[in-house]
């Protein structure tokens, strides 16, 4: 029977954040884009604002002469236009970066506070802001990955089901991490778009016809913050259940009897942990619906669903072709591959069959995740 010594594997899992470096780079690119866009938009925005202000003066004069308005209304609009002109003239170059960085800070700060409740908060000196949020998401489920590695390494030809148990235990949490990282990436994009449209929305707010547009933009930004907060809450709820599950303790799995007792489809605690993983991904989609209901917006999970499906599909293809899992034999996606390698690859057929069935169900879930908030024909 294969050894159950998992001392090195958990350490390698704990010490690596797979999504942090890409997110750090993405935040850097979007930040540079916001800075350059702010500089590029300043002059055109001032010209457009001056043109609209001149048109407002002419139309207000005509309306006043025809008694279609009053002086109070004109004074009110003049105050809005004056404030907007000062804001665009003095903060034009920095308006886009200010809105972008403020949105990112609020998103990461509010969402990070939820991890302390779920017991998954970590202190990281290497990553800050939104990347630290992704690192917390990965580290929060590392206990499940360690248990999966231990179970797979205990597999053999005589106990082939351990490979399948390890796979079905890790798969929902792997999808949960990918889905959460996708939501974080989409949140960064939404913050970028809020910064991009900020000069237009500030300018529109100066005129009566554009104030509803500016209010909608503010609601969309609020909804983007609430979506990431709700997704983090769904992850924290899952982590809270995992952390408070005494049976999920990889240090106890050195004893094969305890490991075999835990890794069983008839064990209620094993089923609860697996259920929490799938529930976490499903509840992330519900978080978007709740945010839309509160902010009266129409944000969807389409982008996050496409990213999740793409990453998962690429990982399954890589695992099928190389047998090394998603991130290598020490990675979070290499649990099943590690077990197959420990048995010399002889259990490949059995695990491959289980993986194919699990991948089929995962694909169905991802389709729902992507389309859950899409408008339907004939809907209200």
C-alpha cells in the first residue's frame, strides 16, 4: 500500500498562491491603463463640457424668455455646472485613477473583513489589496487539498476507491477557488470601467438630462462591490464549515483506519464537506442576484462563468494529456494525478472514469453558473 506521508505536499501547497501573480500583474496593467486614460481624456472632456455648457446657456436663455423655466431652476443647474467644471478642470487627469483605486480599495477591504468571520483570514506580506484577497481564498481551502493528497497517497490497487474519493473531495473546492478568482478578476474589470466612465458620468451629472445616467453608474459600482462582497461571504461560509469540521484533519490520516473511515461515501462528514464545496460555487451566483436586487442593476455571471469554464476545461485537458493535474504533482489540482502516480498509473482507468463523470456534472454546473442571470425570452 502506498505511503501516507504527506508532510512535503501540504507544505508546497500552502507556500504557493497560484492566482496572486497573474492578479498582481492584471491590477498593475489596469492601473497603468487608468492613469494613461485619465491623461488622454482630460482635454476632450473639457472641450465637450464647454460645448455642452454653452448650449445650456443658450437653451436656458430661450426657455427663460419663453417662460418655460424659472430663475431658481437656472441657478440650481448653474451650481451643478460650476462644481463639475471645477472638478473636471482641477482633477481631470487624476479623476479616472482616483475612482479606480478607490473602488479597488473598498472592494478588497470590505471583502477581506468577511474572512475573519469564516476563519480563513491570513496575513500576507507578499501580496496586498485585491491579490491578498485571492491569496486568502486559496489558503482558506488548503486544508481540503491536504486531505485530498493524503487520501490519494493511501490508494492502491487493493483500495482503488481512495483515488476517486480524493478526486470528488477536491474537485468542488478546486472549482470554488477558480470561480472566486474569476469573480475577483471581473471585479477588477468593473472597477476599471467605473474609472473609465467616471469623467462622463461627472459631466452628465451637471445637466438635468444626465443625472439619472450618473445615478445608474453609481448603482453599478455599488453592485460590483456588493457582488464581490457576496462571493466572499459565500466562500467564508464554506470555510467556516470546513474549519469547524473536526474530521477534516490531515494530521490524523497517518493512521489508515482513520483515513479509510473518513474517506467513504457513507461517512456523513465526508458528504457534508463535499456538499459545502459545491454549495459555495452555487451561492456565488446567488450573490450576484442579491446584489442586483439591492442596487437595481443587471450585472451577470457571464464573464466569471466563461473564465471558470475555460480554466477548468484547460485543466482537465492538461490532466488528461499529462497525468500531472492542473498545477503539477505538488499543485492543488494534482491530487488525483499524485494518487495515480503513487500506484504506478495502474489505477488510471478507474479514476479516469470517475473523473469523466465528475467533469460532466461540473460542466452542467458551470453552464448554470454562466447563464443564471441571463435574460430569458418572454421573461418579465
